[in-house]
C-alpha cells in the first residue's frame, strides 16, 4: 500500500533512494489502477450514463436553481443512492487505497445531517466528475502518459497517487 505523505514536510525529508522507491510504487499502483478501470469500463460507463440522464442530473439541478424542493425526500432519494453507488464503484477500483481526504469531506457533507441541498448536489457532482474521468482515461489511455492531462491527474489525486 502506498503511504500518503504529509505533503511538503515528509517529501523533503526523503532520501533519494526513498523517493525513487516511492515513485516506482506509485507508478506501479497507477498502472494497476488504469488496468482495473479498463477491465471495469463497461460497468463504469453504464453507471455514468445512468447518473448523467436527464431524470437524475438535469431534474435535480433544475429543482436546485428553481428553489423548488417541494418534496426534498424525492430529490434526496434520487441523489443519495446514486452518489453512494458512484463512490463505491470508484473505491472498488482500488480497495486497498484510501480515497482523497478532500473528496471524502465533500462526500461526507452530502450524507451527514444536517445537510443542505447544495451539499448533496455538490457531493453528487464531485463523485460524477471522478467517474467521468475514470471512464474517459480508461478508454483513452493504454498506459500512464508522460504528460499528464488535468483530468487524469484529478483521477490520480482521488487515490492519492499524485
């Protein structure tokens, strides 16, 4: 399992050998993650299609901006299970790695009480974005690129691999 460094402090305390070993482990994890995403691509794409459908995505955003949450339970019943399903699918790609702490905070705010509709929508969209990046780069890449696109870097950050 890859250690999550305490940002700058620990990074600068590494010896050259430790840094190179950490980099090799991260590259191996990255390759494994990409292969796993490729293997699960049909399932991931089906989930992305489902959560991007007008009945889920457009409807909820419309209600949010229209301030028309006449039935907040209906909105929550659409978003909570979908968000959880996305997070579970993403975690299943690398169950031995912890998901990014910032991502976990956003998701937990969408699930804990008291929550606002904004917190719920924000959690859904962050999860959906990560799912979209997983699908995009699993489809486009056969191996980790030398020049890392922003979306792929974001996907790697989700697993603390950047």
